[in-house]
C-alpha cells in the first residue's frame, strides 16, 4: 500500500515555516504523493496570514508538478464553544480545513470541556480534520473524541511532528495509542500528516506508520492509502 497524501503542511505564509508553495509541491512530487494539503495557520495564530490570504486562494493553481493541491487552513479553535477564527464566507472557499487547539489561541479547559469543544467544532460543515488531538497539555476523552468523529464524518489526525522524539507536545505517543484503540472500536478513520513546516518533512509519516504497525491498527481506516476514501471527506460543490 502506497502513502499518497499529506494534508497538513505550512508555507512561509504561516509565519514560522520556511518554504513556498512551489517548493512544498516539488517536495511532494519527490515523495511520490498524489495530494498535498497546504493548510496555513488561520489569523488568530501570532504572525500568520490575514483573512485576505485565504480569500485570494482562488488564484493559486490546484495542481503543480502533477500533485493535486488542496488549499485551506489550520483553524484555531478559539474557545470551549468550538468557535474558529475564519468566517463562513472564507471557509466556503477552502478545499480542506484542519481544526486544532493551540495554546496561544485558547484558554484550555478540563478534559470534559476540551472534549466538548472538539465535538462542537466537528459540527462545523467545513471542518475536515481534527489536528493533533494528542497533546496532553489539552486533555481529552479519546473515546468520546473517536465516537464523535465517526458520527460527524471527520478525520482524526496522527501527527508526525507530535510523535517525533523531543517534540513539544505532552505524552503524544501514549495519547495517540489510546486514540487509535477507540478509533478501531468505532470505525473512525484517521489521517497520517506531517504537519511539515519545511519542505524536507513533506510526506514524512514515519513515526505515524510505526505507531500504526505497533498497535495493529487497521490500515483500511487510514485514508492515506486511498484517493477514493479521501474524496469522501472533501467538499463536492
């Protein structure tokens, strides 16, 4: 089975990444990918793009070097009510939306409160992926998360950056294992993403793949191997 996609990456526009769209697309081609998600941090993240960036994505080609580009955003979950930092008129223009909790953008709540916030943001029809829900600094009930994602038809992310040894997120390995256990129970699909902020990380899912193999997680629940499965999560309009 070939890993054909990486849906969560960042370019210079995010403010703390290091390559252009062209460079990231070329790296995706070299990695043998068919799909590349460019998901810049939404405006609430310090140093990231203005809303005008997202409103102007229509000018960017959706294919470069034979790689299909999915242009969108990594939304910030701004509060425990599941609000995000781009309005609907901008979200309508996105090919893909990752929704994540980032400490600069939210006052973290209890395990129950954080889980509820994720469940609420899953109700947003433009949200495709819940980004890096593995961070123990933002505790969550993984059974409720997996169940909610299955019901809402939203992907949960295995984030390679989180799983990298020495990463800044807390207890990601164990949290991701727990999440996978419940994803298998509820038939919840996951996506392996690099969260690349530099072109050399595009398509790098090594730590994710190791975890999938160690846990015996069913590969039919991992969308990275199937264009048809991915299409089920993309907007059809």
